[in-house]
C-alpha cells in the first residue's frame, strides 16, 4: 500500500514538474518599457560638483528602461541621463527596480550615459562628505531618492501593458567623424597629449583617430511588423561642451531624440559603450554649433543600424534567452587610495570643496573594497545577440576584446554601470600614464586580468 502511494506520488510529482517545464517553454517572450523625466531642480550640483550647478535646462534628462519577461525572473535594462551612479547609489537603483519588477538585483543592469551637465548619485559618498560638513554638495540627495522611487513606480505600471515579442532584429551602422581616442602617445610610448571632448589645437586634432569602435550597434524587439523597443550602443564620451550651468542630455540625447521621432512607435533606449578613453575631440572644437552636428552624425549611424536590422529580423522565443552573471572584486589603486591621507584631505576645512569632495568619493570606493564588495557583470544572450553590462569608465579595448571573444554574434557593450571605480584602463594604459590612469582611476593595473576573465566567463560559457 505504501509503495503504491509512493509510486502515485512520484508520477504526480514528475507530471507536475513536466507541466511546469512545459509551461515555461510555452511562456511567450514579452517586454514592458518605461520612461520618466530625470531633470534635476535648478540649483542642483552637476557632474559631482565638478562644474557649475544647474542654472537652466537646455533639454531634459530621462530614465528609459525595458523589462524582459518570460524567461525565468524578469530582467531589467535601464539607461539614465546622469553622469554616474555609484556604490550605494547603484545598489539603491538596482534594488528598487528589482523589487518593482518582481526580480532580484543581479537581474537588473543600470547604466548612465555620462553627460556632464547632469547629476550624479552616490549615497555612500554623500554620507562620507556629510561627516565633514559637505552633505548634499555632490548631488541633490532628495531628488535622487525621489527619482529612484518614481522609476520604480513607472516600471511597476509598465508591467500591466507588457507586449508579446515575436521577432528580434539587429544591425550595426558606422558613425563617421564623432569618436577619437583621447590618449595620444609620444615617441617614448607614454601619453604626451590628451584630446578631450573638445580640442582647439589644430595639430592635435589632425592626429589619427586612434583606437575606437566606430560602429553603433542596435537591437530591436518586434511584435510582428511593429517595433516595440529599440536599444542602441555606441562608445564615446558624450560631451560637445559643458560646464556652463545648462542641463543637457548632450549630443547623444539629441541623436536619440532624432531616432525617436523617426520611429515613434518604439521606445528608444541608448547605452554608452566602453568610451572611457574615447571622446569627440578630433572632430569637436567645443563651440555650441557642434552639438547638433555631432548629434546628426551619430543619428545617421543609428539609422544605418536600424535599416540593417530590418533585414535581420527573425522569430524569437523565451527559450532562446540566457542571462549570465559573474561577480568580480576589482583591485583598488593603492598608490592613490591611502585612507589616512584621504581622511585628512576630506576634513581639511582650508581646502576648497572640490578636492575634499573628491576625497569623499575615493573613500567611498575604498570602503566598498575593504568590505569585500563585488561588482556584478552580466550578459543577456538572445539568439545571435549578446548584451554585456560592465562598470565604470571602461576603456574601449575591453569592448573590442569582448567582440573578439564572440565573433559570430553581435556583441553590444554598455559600460558606466556601477560608477564607483571611476576610470578602468588596461594594464598597458596604466604604464603609459595620462590623466585617466595616473590621476583619477580608482583601480589597480591588475583590473585587466579580473575583467578579462569575467568577460570570458560571460561570453564563452557553454
């Protein structure tokens, strides 16, 4: 009798598991998109207090995201028109969006576009700054928390109108005369010139583009012939000019708007690639007239990627989706992150605010490292597409390496995730000197081995 009951229970259990698996297989792929304004109030600090505060708004900032449903717990991809979201600020964003979506924070990727006439967000750095009487100087804390809450609310509301995805499309288009490498080497192999976002020196502008990724990559979700959501990726610093107190999404935001107007039925979400050592300096003299010029050039590359994607539209289902994560501990830069020196700098009331606030941001990252914090790298695999999510101001070599690891797929990289580590160069770049790796990077040269191993695990997994 007991054996008979056991057999019946086993059969029912297997049937239940089979039914659940079948239901999972049959569950359609769906997407829900959300969007909200993220423009700070006038008077707010911009760019971590490195530039003039907000005095006017030239064009608004936004949060744009997509929730992907049907393959396990929901996946959230979100792009924010802010300079950077780091440390506990990044945690807060991921946790709030995860709770709203009914998923876990490791299935949420939040990335900034890194415009400089835009706010930052790092609650740990603000708390450290507040210990020295500088609370609220880095960014408008209440506004940041309210924006996170509003983003979670918009995401939650969007789930009610999730749309079934039947097709996936992908493509790439070349972007002409926008990106150039910032770091120009002298005969000794070390950085001799830095070509920032704007450059007025004709001799330096005449030098070669250097190492860049000239392609804008695009992925789109369709329901039949109707596009639901368009994701674009391009690696460059997004500044044309900045620091004059005018809030702006800059030329990347304007390019996104041009494409939104061209294909209004689909939400356009743009991600900044690994552009830590890439900017528009070769093609930009910093004059206001160049902002729309750069925007149109980028928009043309986006349009070319879109037209190619229309030729690469294939059926897609939830069972084709894979989400992979790797947690990594990035090594802190010991030469510049001396805790006692940073504390002394932070609490030296004779110093201007800027170096003291810089010390607060350095201390925030150092404390995270000391606590054993690990950053999540992630990859969404869907058919021939790989969407890779990375932290910091990543050098473009990491993006090129990721593409070489998976040559038969369209590898799109979003950098500027957790902004805590700041610039992340290659081992060779640290030896070459230069602004990014000598002065402001918070990671050690060994970071290259850590991230390359992480990328291999994400992209070469069976």
